[in-house]
C-alpha cells in the first residue's frame, strides 16, 4: 500500500509499507504552496526537517529519519508527522513506542487520508502481537524498578493499566505501588533491577521473543546489620545478648533489632552497650576498657596491719574485761598474793 505525507502545503510521495516493517522511499514531489499562505520561519524549519526525514527513509536510515521527523514535530506537529514517527519506530523494532504513537494518531486523524487511517489501525493490531508482556510480582511492593536503566511509566492508552519504558521520553516516571503488575516491552534482552534501602538488590536479565507472555518474580531479601566491635586493649571477649561471639576485634552480622553488646576482660570493668540496628546498617563499636581498681579490702598490706590491730585489740579487751581473781587459801589457808609491778 502507498501513503502520502503532507505538511502544510507540501505534498510528498512517501513510503511503501509492508507487514515486515520495511519501506521504500520515493523522491519528494513538491507542490506549489498557496500564494496566500505565509510561511514563517518555524514552518520552514519543520518542512526542512520533514523532507530530510523522507530522504533518510529512502536510504533506510531509520534512526536519522526518526530524529528528523521528531524535529519536524517539535516545529509544526501534525497527525501525519506522528504517523511517520510511528512508522520509523516500527522499523527500528521499538514496538511499544510505535503502537503508542499510532494510537495517538488515531485519536486525532485531522489531515489524514482514509487509507492512512486504515494503515494506522492495521499497525496497532500488528504491534499488539509483537509486544512482550511480563507479569511482574515485586516483593516488597512499591520498590523502585528499572528496566535497562530506565524507570517505568504508566500507560493507559487502551484503557488497561500497564507499565512501559519509553527511551527519551520526557514523561514523569510512575513507580508501581502494587505487588503485581504488567510491564510491556520490546522483544530482546532486558535487564531488570529492583533496589530498596535495607534490602538486597535484585538483578535479573531475560531474553524475550516477539509476542511472548512471561512472568517474573522479584524478591528483595532483608539485608543484615553489621557491627565491627573493637576493644582497647584487644583480645577481650565479646558477648551478644549474653552469648559469647568471639574475641575482639570481630565483625558481627545480625538481623535488624536491638542487641546488648558486652566486652569482658580479666582485670577490666565490663563494657556494655545496647544497639538498635536497622536493615543494612553498618555500625562501629570501640570498647575502651577501664582497669579495675583493687578494693581496700583486697590489699595484702591492709590485711597484715589489720591482723596486728585485731590481735592487740583482743589482748587489751581481755585485760580490761577479765574478772578479779579470788584468792582462796584452801584448807591450809595459804595465800600467795602477786607482787606489785614497779615501772
């Protein structure tokens, strides 16, 4: 089938479209613009870009043709320009973008011939059979997901809620908040990456055939917390919630939560701290141990002096408290009284 590309007063014989996505460009045949139509600079720039796109299409240089038609659309957009953009996207294998473009063309067909409208409908039906659909399950929900380094964007062109990645699109990204959703992609190799703080990143690379329907489960495991315990002096025993973990320095790995860390060494006071660890957190703990000062009751010289004091005290106490002797002479009435002590 043969279509005609029109921009303003310019009429251009265009591209032979086939279901295989190939095109043959013909040399443009300009027609005289109406004398009364004033051509401003912007329109002239759009026409020049449009004609360049036609020439690049003739040479099957679809990337350059697409860039030229997009420049024309930025200057003077029209449904026929979008039609040509969609055709180039289709030839480049960008089926998701091409279908989106043709749907936009069908939403406003002003200036299009009936044959061009029929072609746009046929292209949408064809591309529906080529687009890859992946049913994604993402745990936890709401995790940011990129495909080939590009953020997802919500597309509701046909009334369904699906996510797509459109290269070079200025549209704002809209991360899916639900746990299960559908992503539409072009056939080929794609890299999925889901990343969330406190979780292990998920990387998955998949290759899809045209029109394939697939499923993909992405589960992000909770990252453990890590604590590096150091002691001054080293080689002190480390306990976690009362259980021995090893000698400092030591790196501990634990699930998120609260933990009591104790660092113990003979001759030093026990160091204790409570840590509230979050998923993926990295903590450093240095226990500066304080030497234990011996108590007065544990020093040898104290106990030696204390023993002498206690002994003297016992003797003095006995001397002060002993009873007065009873001098009894017995049957012979002999009594020996102690002599007085002279100092």
